[in-house]
C-alpha cells in the first residue's frame, strides 16, 4: 500500500465456525462468521508547523481496521471494518438498511431475511445475526434495560405478523440455550390488500407503521411501567370512537398515501415525542405520539404547491417532475422549523435537489430553498435527508453521493452579511451504491466505548465500499476562517485537489478507494481559483507543509518518495480533469515543482549513500552545513524538508565550491567527481527525465509555449556552472596518464554527460528566448562557438560515438560533417574503399534525414576547405535540389559559375560571374577582370549574343573600369604619396582626405575598386602630368557607363564637374591684362577643363551643357542622409559630417569663381570654341570623304587620311 494510506497490521483474532440454522420468529437467528478476520489500524493525521491543521477523527474512531478514505478541514470519510458478506457483493438485493446509533448496530433487510451486526466491531467479517423470513420489514429499537444490544422488530408487510426481540444477543442465547423465551409475537390488523410500507422507530412512543391505504399505525412495545406490552393503534388525528375512526380514514387516507418519510421529532417527555410524516406529493403531518398509544395530529399541511410556488420564478417547469423525498425536524423543541428534501428533473442538466427550510404552524411559510450545487445525478434509491445532533449539518444521501450542507446560513463578521451556504459532496465510484443510512447523534447517554467524537452518518453500500462513516467536524469556525465567496471557492477547490491527490490513487496491493475524486461538471471553478489552488497544493507538498503529509519519517528517502508520488498524482489529476484550463506559466511551475522534488530525492540518495559508505567527499553536506543558520538540530534534513524550492542555489553552491577548491590548487579528482555526480544526477538523470516524461504527455506543454521565467535548470547561472565543471573536467582528463584508467573512465563518462547536458540547457535557454521575444544573439553565438569544441574534446578523448550521437540529437551539423569527413579522408588516403563508401553512406543518410540544412553545412565545409571537386561531384543525386539551391545564393556566386559551366549552362555562368564581379568589394582587380573576361566568353558561347547585348555592354564597361584603375595605378605609382593630397590639403578637406586615403589604400592592395571609389581618386588626387590630364574625362565616362542608382548618379556627376572647375588656377588664367590673345588662348587650352571637354566633345552624353552655362549648378547644396550613407557606406556619422562640410566648401569656392572672375562666361566661351573646332573638323572629314568618292579609280590605295599610297 502507498505510505500515504498505509495502515498497520494489528492482531489476528480467531473465530470458530458455526452452522447456520433457520428459525421461526419465536426462535433464535443464525450466526454468520468467518474463520479468521484480520484487523488493521491507522494513526490519525498530523499537522506541521505553519500548515493549516486538518482535524483528526478521534482516537476512538480511528481504531483497529478503520481505513481513512478522505478527509479535509470540515469532514472525514472512513470505511469501517465490520462488513457483512452481503455488502461485499451485489448478488443479493437489499430492500432496506438502517442503524441504531445508540448501540451502533446495523440492520439489512433482504427478501429472505433480516441481518443484524455490530458495525463498530473491528472484525472484517463480523458476527452477523440472520433472522429468517420473507416479505418482512424491520427496524431496530432501543436496548432493553440492562442490555447494550438493540432490540429488533420485524413485521410481515402483508400478514401483519410482528415479532419483537428485546435484544438481538438474547436471540442468540435463546437459540443456543433454549431456557428462556426472548421474543414476543403480535398480530397487527390489516385491511384486505393493505400492505405495510414503512416501519420507523419513534422511541419512547414506540413504532410507526404506514400502509399502502394511507393508514398510519402507532405500535407501542411497552407499557408505562416499562414492561413488554405490544399494542397497535390507528392514528386518526380526530375524536376517538369507531365511527370517528372510519370517517377520518375515509376523509384523509387519500392524502396520506405514498409516504416517503417517517421521522421522530423532538422528545416531549419520557413517554412522548413528535413524529413527522411526509408524502411524495408534499403532504406533511406532525403528530404527538405517546407510549400509551394515543396520537394527536398537530399539523396537517399540503405543502407541495407551496414548495413549487416558491421556486416557480426560477424554475417554472419544475411542477411536472417535482417530488418530496424526506423531512427532518430542525431543532430540539417544538419550534415548527423543518427541513424538506425535494427534487425535480431539469431537462439536460440532470436532477436538481432542493433543501427547503419551512416553518409549520397555523400559517406555513417557506423560509429558504437551497439548490444542491455539487451534484445533479439521478439516484437509483430514494434520496434521504439526515440531520444528526447537534443538527448543524444536513446530509443528503443519494445512491452514489453524499452531500454535506450547513443546516443554517451563517453570517460574516463584522458586517453581519449572510454568506454562501457551505456545501461539499462525497462521490462514490460507479460500481458502488448506497443502500441505506442512519444518523450517529452527538448526544449524551452513550457508553464510554461507543461515544462518538462528532456528528456523523453511517452509510451501508454494496459494490466494494462496505460500511462508510461520514463525520462532520464541529469546530469548523476555527478550521475555516474564510467567509467570503471567493475564499470559499478557493478552499473548496484546494480541498478537492488534496483529497484527489492524497486519497484518490490505487495502491501497490491493488486496493482502490471506493470514492471518486474526479472533477464534476457541477463544481466549476474559474481559472484563477484553480491556478491558485494547484500552486498552493504543489508548494505545500514540495515544502512538506501539507497537513496530509507526515512531518517526518525515519527515512528521508521515503518522505521524499511520498512527495514525488503525490506531485505525480497532482499532475495526472490535472491532465485527467482540467485539461487546458491552467495557464502555460502555471503548468510550467507545477512541472518545475515536480522536477525539483525528484532532484531532491536523487540528491538525498546520493548523500545517504556517501554517508553509509563513509568514502569520498560529500560536497552537498559541506554546502548545506555552510548555509545553515545555526549548528543546532539537523540542517541536512531540515533543508530537504523545507528548502527544496531553493535547489538551484544548492547546485550553484556546489559548483562554486568545486571551482574554489580547483583554483586553490586542490585538484584531486574526488571533489571534481563528486560535484559532477551531484550536478549530473540533478539535471541529466532527474530533471530532464521528468521534463521529457511530463512536459508534453502530462502537462501538455509544447516547445513553443513560454513561461514567465527562464526554466530553472536552464538559467545563465546554471549554464555557467556546468561550463565551469566541463572546463575543469576537461583539464583534469587531459592531465591524466594511462595509469589512471579507472579515474580516466569516470571523468570521460562525466565529460560526455556534461556536454550533453550543456547542449540541452543551451537549447532550452535559446528556445525560451525565442518564444519570449528576448534577444539571444550573444547566447546563440557563445553556444554555437563552444559546442563544436565540446564535441571535438569528446572525439579526442575517445568518445567519438557519443559525440556523433549528441551532434545528431542537437543537430550540430558542422561537427557531424567534420567528424565524418575526417574519417572519410583517412579511409581515402589509406585506399580503404569500403571505409570511404561507409562514410559517404552515413553522410547520405544525414542528408536524407536532416535534408537541406545538413546539406548546406556539408557544402559550406567543402567551400571553406577548398574541396570544390567534392562539392560539385561527390553527391550527384542532390545536384538539382540541394546543390543548386546552395549555389543560388549571392554568397556563393564565385562558385556557382563553375557548376553552370559543368552543366553546360553558359549563360547562367556568365551572369553569375558578372554578379560576382559586382558583389565582391574585396576582390582583386586582376581577378575581377578575369571573371569579367570569362563571363563575356561564356555569354558568347551560349549563342545568345544578340539577346544579351545590354549584359555584354555592362561587362565591357566593368572591364573598362578595371582598365582605368590599372592605368591610374600606373600613373600614380610614379608620384609621391604626399603630392597626391595637394588638392584636399590646400582646401583643408580632412573628410575628403580620408576618402582619398581609403581608396588609394585599397588600390595599393590590388582590390577591385567600385566606380565611386575610382571617381574619388580621379577627382581628388593631384597629378601634374600630361598623361594624367584625362582623369576627369575618365571619371565622366565611368559615371555615364556605370549602373549607379538614379539618386546617386546626379550626385556623382555634380561632384565631377565641381572638382573639374576647381582643378585649374583660373585666377592666373583669367587675368588677361597685358596678355596677347594667342597667350590667353594657349593658357586656356592647357587647362584640365579644356582637355576634358576636348576629349568629350564628340561624346555628347558626357557633357552636361547645364554645368557649362551655369557652373554653380555643380555646387552641392544639402544631400539627403540616405545618399550620404549609401555613397560613403564605410564612413561613420562623424566622417560623413566632415565629408558634407568639405563638399559645401567646394561649393563656396565655386561661388567665388563665378562672382569675381565671371567664370560662367569663360566656360561658355570654351564650350563654344570647342564646338567650332569640332564642327570644322567634321566638315573637313565630310569634304574629304566626298572628294574620295568622286576621284578616278587608280591602282593605288588611299589611307585613312586620304593620302595616296603607291
């Protein structure tokens, strides 16, 4: 049995076996016994400091053989051991069942006999007295003077034959000794076809019988002196006499049929008591009955319509199925207050049971009506209402449930407002059914052996439950301080959880609780209440503060096992009953509580094992003792009782202690090994196993679900602790020699587990970051960089298979590729064809399993290690899928052209090479020209020259740019580096100086420059050489032929013209005073502007007439930030601001030229002069061509200039 519900085996009491004999009503009954009955006992529950106390059910109640089925702060349900065989099966029907609470005997009425036994006996199969006789009804009556045993009255329902045994034990003696008559017979007169339906003890007045004709009969057993004297009287309720009796019977018998309840009311004297009788239709009569045989009708009310009218506004359809089931008197005096149990069928919602509080009298008034909220199931037996003394709790007993209800509504303090009526329900399993019940009153007069501690009911069941006692604790104001509705919901929800978790599971020996603890549709809690209840129950279990747990056991391992199994049941109960109702964060917290408790159990077993062996270092003991507040007591057990939620701090402390010892030079393997064992036992072997088993299958948490907090086992602190342990273990392992095989094996295995655990922790940490929206770049980079080294260490340590397994599990493709390709390379170099083929097959398997992501990693490794042949040919089956996808990215265009050529796709190869020449800003100039040349050849080889004219022109322009760069490099190489900065230095243009310096540096390194970098060099560098005067012309050509974005082309064009205008010393040139025209002409024609225009005069696309007519249009006003960022993408904000300032200074200088030297007129004049020269040259060429076309044909030829060649 579970230790939660474990009961101690006690004594074994032998019994003899006797034959069962049938006797008549005047003879003794037979005795039914077992050969042997085994008694058990269970100690009352205990409470812990700081925990809410759950009241025990009393030393007297929890005696031998009693099994506690459930308990909370308000009530307890136990199974009593004394169970007759008839209740252990459902083969024999039971007609009626009742008890005598004074003697604690039970009565079962079957179609064949009446069975009586002491239900308080500790025997599992008690001595059972069988009183034969069919078609009988029976009741137990008070003991005869001098006896502790009850009497028994049986009555033939159709014959009226009555037998009275003064004491059931005397019946046994009568049967065995035959020396004294112990029973008395009597004949109750019945009308023809009249049947007795009910028989109820109303001591001291006697017995009341009701019949099918509506007749009530008072049967007295003793006279006023106490002697046996059986007399029966019809209860008329009017004057005496034969005629009056007949008249009364005719008048009222109709309303007295279908009696459902006969209940004794308050005692009025030693011989008198009130009796309440209710019919199914709601007719209620109250009688004053006396032992003398007299009866007086005090109340006769037809309450059916009154009760229905009271609820008609809420339930207008109730009348058709409305039924009254039972009645109870509310007090000890004749106050007239009664409780009435009724019901009606509420369509699809089942049966609604109602408890009315009614004041009877001259005027009947319904004080309240309470609908039972906790149960709406149908009852296969007549619903019963019980109100045991001290009459503060109503028990509504149905066939498969027992509802407990406050009899009176309580009021909260200090406001004095009414609170919701407390209600709870005990549900039986479907196979269990209540046959009958009775009240155990808390009143004076009991013997010391039988005095109950609290008011209770006894319920007899079939189907496995046996005899149940439901006991209400009477000091509930102290137990239950909450009065508001919200608190009440929480208390009820928490109570239901605790009962399900601590009492609802089957045990190892197959015993199953006959109570059902599953959530019911009638008890609905909002999500917030449920979450609070689940978290509170879980935390109390973890911290051992639950009142249902023992405060301490001799074995801490057993105590932790109890807590683990209880938390597991809590999780399973959640899954079975409240799926999807708790938030993700709450379910994560419940999972972590279970994880931490499992970890604590594992750690205690580790500690206990070390203490038993007294070998090696016990790191945890040291850490816990150091953290203890005092040296008193047992800090170790105290920690595992109360501080399990802090287990992360304990593990961190263990890691820190180990690191401190290691850094201090204490590098023996003992501390390291023990700390590794602690950490791995906690996370790898415990927490992760729980997470795998419960996270998805039980708590239904998906990988995409995110908690409010980082999972406790994957925090940055925990990861750092494991990284530290890995590093220390790696160093210790590498420092070992082959003589240390045993230690090497231990540390090697621990290395494997540390690496795997680190991968799990980092993966979960990254998953949480991704789901929660947290930036995890640093975590990812650190993990991705470290994990390859971890796996390499395992390979180097001889754990290659483990490394491959971990790489597979966590999809560390790079490590998989490196390990397998290394083996492939070794096999290839050895000429081992089989080994080479095996590694290729493994790689193929991974490509099939992990698909493109693995293939891309493999291809990238080939690229990085320059194994291009392997890249293009090794896995031909994936060429059209994975390889082409890999090469289609911009990142690999330098390789994709070779694949295209190999596949015969020359056009794609040419385009790829053209794209590659543009994208790689770090490419060498000679490489770029080679790529462009191959690109041109590839396009020509494709046979699509005409269709690709624009592409070919673009390639030609790029080749021209490379040629320009080469020519500039050649020219600048002859100049001093400092002289190149003359232009920018004269203008104090620090920003432009940095631009020029960067471009010159890249060109000096042989890099292929962009068009804009070439423009910077051409327009900013100063070279006073004739062959360099064409540099602005080249700049204009590059700008015109390049594919610059639309916004940046005008910017670069203005830049070229502005610097072209500023490149000559116009102040000297335009001082024409005392200068001849020829000298001015010569000076003008030597300017860079004139040279540039003369070179471009026949290329109208290069010359923008706007700049010549208005040179100020070349000044830069205020370029947008986006243009500056795109044009000078390498520059930070400070450099960009400096560049902007320098370009604006150039505009100021240009403004000065225009304003003081009439520069615009000169630019227009130079343009006009060049236009004239160009026009004259064109005319001359035209005339020469005409003359040649009309000349006679000679045998000589003419050269290109028209000169004759002999």
